[in-house]
C-alpha cells in the first residue's frame, strides 16, 4: 500500500518501519501495517493552514472516536481494533485520499479479512485460520495483474511510442522540406546567374550592331518566352539546358533523386522555354537518365498550359524523339 510519495517522519507515529511491541504475532503485524497506511492518508482540513498536512496522533484519534493510547495499541501492539473502528478509518481515509486524487489502496472487505485473520491467530481457531488463509489468497489474487489489462496497457504504450516516432519523423521531414526549399532557391539563383554570365559573354563577343540586343539579354534574369513558331535555340539556351542536366545528374548520382527532380521541374516550368525544356528531355535520354526524363515528361504535360505542351511535343518530334512527344501529349490529356 502506498502513501503516494508522502513519507512520514522517521520515528513518528506514522513511520511504516516503526517497531511493533514484543509478542505481536504476524497476522496482527499485517493488520497494523494496513492501519498505519490508512492513517497516513488522513489530512488536516483546517482552513487556517496552508496545504493539507498529515494528522498528529491525537488529532487522528479524535477523528476516529478513540483515544491516542488506543490508536497506538491498534497500530503497534497486540490490541485488535473493533469492526466499527476499521469501518470509520477506511471511510475517513478514503475521503481524504479522494480529495488528494489518490486511491485508498485496500477494500473494506480485505481490511476486515485481515482483522478476522488476526483474531483467529489470537484465539487459535482452526476454522478462522483457514478462512483467514482463504482471505489472504483472495487478496493476493485481487492484486495480481489482469492479463487483459496488461495487454491493453502494452498496446497503449506501443501506440504512444509509435506516435512519438511519427512525430519525430514529421519534424524531420519539415526540417528537410525547409532545407530543400532553400536549396531550390539557391539553385534558381545559380541557373539565373549562369544565364546572365552567358548573355554577358555573348554580348562582349558580339559585333557593334548586335551589342544592344545582347545587352538586353544580359539584363534579363528569366528567358523571354518564344512564339510557337520560333523554336530556334541560341548558344545561351543550349548552355542553360546542359548546365541544368549536369546539375540534376550530379544530384541523382549523390542519392538525392527527389531534389534532382525538383530542380528539373522548377527550372523547366519557371525558367526555361518549351524549346529548352525539350532539349533538357533529349539530353536526359542521351545521359541515360530515363527515370528523370519520364517523371519530367509526366509532370510537365500534366501541369503546363496546352500551348507549351504542344510546343515541347513538336520540338521533341523534330529532334527525333517521337515517343517522348507522344508521352507528353498523353500526360496532358490525363
């Protein structure tokens, strides 16, 4: 039986280790220990005091309608208390335990059974001793853990552990998502910078009459969309497509397939023209990155405008990839 973590002062009247008087028999000792545990649940209800302290022995005796001397003999001597004392103590202890959110720890029937055993021990009655032993066996049986309850508790613990693992995985996935978004942003800047550098290089190498057009290309961060009939690729377009495929291939080789696909999807839908996108698909096939090419075709055909999808399909067909042209059209049709 537990006092819910509130240990009495050593040597006090509530000390569970306090010595019994000489000659106290085992069953009376068992009853005395149960009475001490119940007395430890009694609390002061004085509104003038802060907190609910354990009762002093005289206070407990007054509340239990006995003298302090009688209470001491019930707890530590061979004196066996009457039944009405046990009923009163069990009721008062139960009331205070419930107020503190605790359990009384023993049923009244079990407590009366301990008294019966102590009386039988004192009187030497074989019938009473047998009945007491049966009561002891029933008490032990009642305290034995229920297999069903244990299985349910283990199930609950397993579910709690699983929830904790899932929560940890979710937190990790969110952190990874933030990291990937940051990397994608960095990659976008890298692609834009590469295009800008290429445009500046072309502008510096161009003749005097071509410099204004090249300079305009250098100042633009995103490519200018072409008309459907304008599918002529410049050196800048080819270089951007090669750079994108190389970066995606490097990510794929390092085991970061998801990031490689995200880079391809974001770049082709936000930065590259349909002609450049078709070139990226062709180069992925050439580099034997078939899985990335298939995924890109499916997502591009599904998500992009019909005009862009048709432009990509036409480019693929003219570049000798009719199967991929048909695949991107089928993806657009769902």
